[in-house]
């Protein structure tokens, strides 16, 4: 079990390191296998992706230079989107081979949206980092920043957490009045991939 865990951690390290290199850098590496995620709608393509409990980005960006390359073995792929039930599946990665995983998100009937809202705008670098509201994944930073984009929440106190592999986690709290708007601005500090939080389970 310890050896298997070490291989999974190494696989994630390879994946995160690959994001920093140009395409083709691992062309001669015969060990890695590829996982390709396919989604039919914008809901799937904008959903966040975790591999073995580590957030790696949103689905639509995990291709070309950022395609998913992992060491051989079994890996757990989780895809999450606010208002939808999690899509989780285990895949067996083999050297030289590509696994194509078709992702289908289903609405979560337990989710209720507030009738009166406040708004949070994010200005965070990198803007591909995952955003958590009160412990639940709600999207990536880019979805809540820029012209016409913001996070609508119920009035009151909320915990905001921003997380990305290779960076230290950023956390803060806001306490909003009805219809109040606020902006959170920060730049994530680079750090070890082991500092990023694992997959947070919904209650």
C-alpha cells in the first residue's frame, strides 16, 4: 500500500510538472499514459477536476500542453460543479495508452438557490485555481472575475478558500449584507504540491 501511494504521489508530481513544460517534453518518456476527459456541454467542460484527491484544473483546459499524463496504475478521477452531483470514476492507466473518459454531470436536487443575494468578485492569480464556498467547490477563479462575472451568495458570513496544486492555499471570510458587493484580490504564493488540500467531501 505504501509503494502504491508513493507511485500515485509521483504521478501527480509528474502531472503538475508537465503543466510547466512545453508540449512534447515527455515525448520520449515511455512510462506515462494519458487520460482524456470528454464532456458534451458547457457544464461538464467548466467543471473542476481532481486526480487522486488533488485539484488539477477545469476540464476544458486539460488538453494540449496541459493534457493529463499519469504514471501507470489505478487513479481516481473526480469532476465537480456547483449545483451538480460529483462524477467520480476509477481508471486504469497503462504506458503509451490513452483512456477516454466521458463525463456527464447530473443536477443535485438538494441544492437550493437564495432568492436574495450578495455578490463576490474575485481577482486572483492564477485564475485557474479552484474556489470553495463554505467547504463546497463552486468553480474556478476565472468564472467569478472580469466584466459581468461574479459569485452570487446568500447574505451573511461565508468562508472563501482558493486552492491550486503547486501553490499555498488562500483562505478568508466575508460577512455580507443583502445585495452588498465585495471584491477579493490576491496572488497565490507558490509552494509544494503537498501543501494543496485534498478533495473536500460535501456534507
